[in-house]
């Protein structure tokens, strides 16, 4: 059991893969990290080895940016999303 090391394991939500209404917890930092990893995997092969994607928050919302070596910072999706998760999903949808 992967949850055996956690004392209150019975309180944790368990994924139910066959439940069509189950969705991941998009507020969980680990889930956001996995989404960011997927964004990097989707975009980096098209940009070279000096490419780094990250989320960003401005006064207008969340977005996803990328640094292309000496070219500087560029937006993959503009910071217009209400949540970090929404910006990451939009970046995945916009991937080449």
C-alpha cells in the first residue's frame, strides 16, 4: 500500500479510476507539479535544451512562461487564468 507510511491513511481520498466523475485535486501542490512536468514535456522538445517553463502570477491572474536561453522570457499562455491549474491546462492544450 503506497499510503502505509501515513498515520491517518484512512482519511485520505483514494482515486477511483473507474468513476467517471473522479478528478484529481487541482489545489494539491503535487498535482500542480505533475501538470507542470507535463507542460515541460509537451513544450521542451520543440524549444531545445535551454528551455525552462514555469507558472507565473501577476495582478491579472496565472499564466505559464518560458525562458529560452538568451532570448528571455516568453508567455506560453498569458496570465489571465484564475488558478495555476487552469493556466497549466491551457498550456497543455496549446502545446504543439
